[in-house]
C-alpha cells in the first residue's frame, strides 16, 4: 500500500497530467463523491433473509459456496455492513429485501409487513447516515414454490403477492420520510416455466393486472419512492419461459411512467447493459441498474473492474445521467469471505465511477464530431494509461478509507475475531 508521501506525490503528478488534458481531478473527485452506489444487504447471508427458516434463495437464483462466517441475524448483518462500509469510499446507500424483516418472534406474513418489522434497519441507517432502498421478496416463501407469484393463476396466491407489493411501497415511503432520501423499490418476480408453455399470453396478462393493482393502490411522490421493474431472460429451473421478459417489463414501465431495471446478468451473454442506458433514457425518466457479473450465465459473481463496469459508469457520467440512473449492486458469492466480497465489488464500482469522472472525453468527442475516427480511437486508448491509480489512492485517503490492499488486513482481522466464531 502507498505511503502518505507517495500518495501526495502521485496526486501532484496526476493533477498535472490530467490538467493538461483539461480535467480538474479535484472537481472530479468532488462530483464522484456525490453519486450513490446502493450496496445490497443480501451478500451478507447468501440471500437467506431473516423473516423465516426458508432454507435460502429460490426462484431461479442460487448461491454456491460454503465459506464460514455467514451472517445469521439482522444484528450480524448490520455488524458486517459496518465493517464493509468503513472500507469503501464515496456515497453509499443500503439495499434491503423484504425478507430481511425482523419479526421479533411474532407470526406476521409478507402481506402484512409494515415499517415496524424494519425499525432496526431504520435506526441503524439513521445512525450510519445512509439512505435505504427496498425490494419486495417474491421468492423464498411457500407461496412462491410453484414458480408463480404475481402471475399466479391461483387467486389466493396472486392476491397475497399483490398485497405484499402494496405493503412494500408503503414501507419504502416510510424509509424515505424517516431517512430523508429517496427509496428506490425494485420489483423482480421469478415467474416462469421450466418447460415449454402452451399459453404464453395468460401469465403476462395476469402479471400486468397484478402490477396495475399494486401501483394504482397508492400514489406516492416520486421524490420519496422510485418504483422500478426488473426484467430477466431465464433462471435456473425457469429455462423455457419468463413472464417478466425484457419486452414485457420495459413496455410496462414505459407505459406506466415508472422506472425500468437493467440487471447485467439478465440478457444474452454478448448483450451489454452499458449499451442500453442511453437508449432507454430517450424514453424514460429513470432507470435502475443491477450491476452484477454473469460468468456464462446469470451467475451473480462479485463485480470486477472490467470493461463492462467501466462502460456502465462512462455512460452514466459522460451523458450526465447521474440524476436519472440509480446504481445498485446485485451479486452473491458464498465461496469467499462475504465482507470482502462486498468491499471488492463496491470499491470497484466506486473506482469505475471516479474513473469516468476523470477520464478526458472532450477531445475524443470533438474528433468524432469531425468524423476523425483515427484521432478518436487514438485518444481513447491513450487515456487508458493516464495515472488514474494515483487519483484513486488520493480519493480513498481523502475519504478516510484504506488505500491499496490495506483493507484486506482489516477484513482478515474481522474474520479471525468475529466471523470464524460463527457456527
Ligand atoms: C434475480 C434478480 C434479483 C435478485 C435480487 C436478490 O435474478 O437479479 O434482482 O438477484 O433481488
Ligand atoms: Zn437483479
């Protein structure tokens, strides 16, 4: 890890080189520090949740691995979050699923949740000065076992899940009011068939009806709640037909004026969500991103600082979309230390965001406007070796978080003192 002196020297060097390209790295750091990245609570415990003994995620998503130290309670999750958050620079939010309700020994089902079951989270977020995002949980529940929730042909099941959606919007509204930050609520439903359907229309009609029932139940100020709908290509055990496909969800979101969620793992492997951002935003006010990393399929690996992550952030920053795109992470790896999984992915997201703010783009855009594509390619490639690592180190130091791999020692210490002692 760099010394204080090296960080200062690196900063001076970078400042001069970037200034020569027309970039003020101080202004870039300031701007980057205002864009929130929402950290998903579900990396803590392999998407198990705290509201029942459901045995883990269902609905076509799966964690693999059995690394010791999984958080088992709300308190343990918050304890782990505190450690992870202290090692990540930039603005952060925390993204909760409804399955992280704390029932306090009472028997309350998901169609009856209120803010009461989330007060430990609200109090914690208030102390930590964090906004909360939210997700209804349409999986890991006996009523989701048949593979259908909002699109279920069983009225009792469909109504139960409609009610859950309504309750979640009210809980999200409370989060926003109590914490003073907008709550983005992401709706993802696993509904679909393992094998070839005979009727592809009826489930889609039922999905639309159910969504209409949820969103028309209460008008909530968009400053408080941003409703967003996530599409998917397929899931494990849901290989043949997904009700909430890209076209259905985007069409719904567009026609009802709500936000659409692009998950990086939910398209064909060569289809990149970075390429979709500027297209969606021609027609929609907002989109939400689930930044994930699919390896050959929607595997939800920890995000690395790869071309796609950088391209996503470039698109948001270069097009001035920071106010219209909510950035959230969505991955879950149980084969490595879970706190480290958070820190690696979040630091990568923040790194890519900062890099997008410092990367010079004006000259390449000018060349493009003059149809000088040679210069465009040459400049974009030369920018890649500008001393960004020095800017990143200076940013981490300024934000009071570890530089280099210094954070890893803290996680290893925490593993030794706390995580390894969990049964
Ligand atoms: C599943 C979706 C969904 C979930 C989380 C836990 O494929 O990506 O967003 O991963 O809600
Ligand atoms: Zn997702």
